[in-house]
C-alpha cells in the first residue's frame, strides 16, 4: 500500500511569506496570461470570440493580458531585489549545498535517479532543491526575460521599429507564441505531475502555500538538508 505523506505532525518552515505570495502572484497572472494570450491568438474560433466578448472584446483582452504581464514581471523584480537584500544586507549565501544555483551534484543526482528508475541503484539524496525544482525556477527566471522582451516589441511596435528592422517585430511574435506554448506544456505536464500530482501527496503539494513541510517528507525528500540541519542543531 502506498504511504500517504500528507498526515499532520511535526512540521518545519520551508518557505517564507514573501516566497509564498510571489508564487501565488505567478500562478494567478501566468494563468490569465495564458488564457488571454491563446484567446487572442485563436480569435477566429467561435469559442474564443465568445470568451473575448465576455471580457470586453479584443481591446479588453489585450489590456488584461498586458496588465497581467506587468504585474507578473513586478513579482520577478521583487524576487530579484530580495536576492540582493539577502546577499548584501543579511549576508546570506547564494551558493552552497542548499542553493538554487545549478551544481555538479544535480547532474550526479540525475544520473543516480536514472539508475534507480531502472533498478540499478538507490535513489539520490536530494538537498534543499532537486534538479527538477531548479529547472522549474530557472525556466521562470530566464523565460520571463525573453517573454518580456518579445512582449515589449509587440506592445510598442512603432517605437521599436525605429530601432530594429521590422522583421524583428515579426520574429518576436512567433517567439512569444511558441515560448508560451512550451511554458504552458511544461507547467501543465512536468511541473504539475512532478510537484503537485505525486501519488503519495495527492491531490497536491501544499508546502509552497503553507510554508511548512512535514518531518517525514522533509527526511525523505530532502535528506541532505535534513542531515545538515540536525548537525547544526547538535
């Protein structure tokens, strides 16, 4: 029988309030960006025309799309400012074993996990973040830059056409759309299945919303961080 790890018990803080609020901002605005963006792109469909009508027509859908884009990017900027504050004021470490930065251990964990999947070894011992969680993070941080740049080119074509050739604006349109498709597919398939729809914590991972993780899950999912914490306490 599969063990349910959503049982209540001793918990430990994993995410601060700021991180949880920023995650909610990303969820809300990413969802609306995807919906409004695809409605506008496929506006020839009857269902798209109906839904666009409900939100104020093409102008309303375009306004909502741009508003959410600005609000989402504000969340990214706030996170970047917090990283600077953490490093410069709090004198925290951005590197080290508990860092979100890619490290050699991530490649080793990936290979170890593949061996484990094919019954060739034991599961990897993850630290504070595993390699897929780091991919999730950097996909957002890097993807938002390219989405933001192409979005600005499309938002102000007259301004940018005086700086770059006109075909760059057309290229921005295609890059923006296809990256949006990739982002929705990644979030909907990889992130949801790996993070929120894991069978033994079904129906979802709640740590990013509550900020706390159960002791048993902490020990199993992040054994290296748990070990380091115990050594610090001792």
